[in-house]
C-alpha cells in the first residue's frame, strides 16, 4: 500500500474518533510527580508505576522531600518498579538539581528538562505536553511501532518517527495524537499478535497488507 497524504489524514481521523477521550494512564498531581512517574515507567507498566508513586508520594512529593529521604530509602520505595537502583540514582540527582538550580520547580523548557539526569527526549516531550500543555509528540515503543506499521511516519529511530509524525499530524493535535497512538498500541496494535480483525484502521493500514504478525 502506498500511504499518501490522504490516507494519512484518514488514519489520523480514525485514531481521533476512536481514542478522542483517552487520558494519560500515569497518575500525577503536578509536573514534578509526572516527571518522577515517567522516569519510573521505563521498562515498567503504568499500573505498577501508579502503585509505586502512590506509596512514594504519600511520603515524599517534592524534590526537597526526596533528597531528604536519602538514596537507600528511595531505592526501597521504588524497588518494585524494576531497574530501581539506576532509577533511584537518576531521581535523586534530578531532585538535587531541581533544588539547586530551579528552586524546586520543574522547568517549563524542553532543553532544560533534558539536563536532568534520567530525562531524555521522550520524557521531556511527555512533561512538556502533559504537564505544561505545549504541542509535543513523545515516541515510546507503542508510538514507534504503530507509526511504522501504519506508515504514518516511518523511521529507524524514535527521533525520525517523531519528525515524521510532526509532518503528518497538525501541530494543534500533536499532544492528543501521542495518546491516540499509545492506546492503539496497547489495545489493538500489539507487539505480538496485533488484533487486526478488530482494528478500525484495517482498511488504511500498510502493516496489515504486508502481513504484520
């Protein structure tokens, strides 16, 4: 299938109609809590992260409070999230930097966010989009997979896919489309055994035509 601009517009319209009411799965009350939750979400389910952050934030919900905990206590609080030692190290270092340089506040700036330990382009995009409501597309494994299968945006790296999606999707819909693609990847376009027979995009999907399985 040759995926034309018209087909991409159809794909976007179907995604919007199907997932227009979805919300972020991570639970948070402010930009700082979202930042910590996204750092914890690496190779971990959102459900597990929400259990961990509920416990952690009941004890320490500010950079200052987490710094006061100390690294060992932080490791114990997030142990069930996987990769907990590295995550704890990055969270502690980020909290220290937030206290020292940003007055305990998460910066509303993409470049400044990426200066925080453990914060890469994907995490910075999530925070900019979800916490601060700036147009952004964070490319996680679901977004990367769905975009390539649909040929909505084709790329070998998350950055290539992000740039392709920015071209294909109107800027005012970037942040919403990020969630549409994530939920489609979770519910239908799964990594293994995608549910193509149930997919509302089956008639405009290059991946189905190519025999994705």
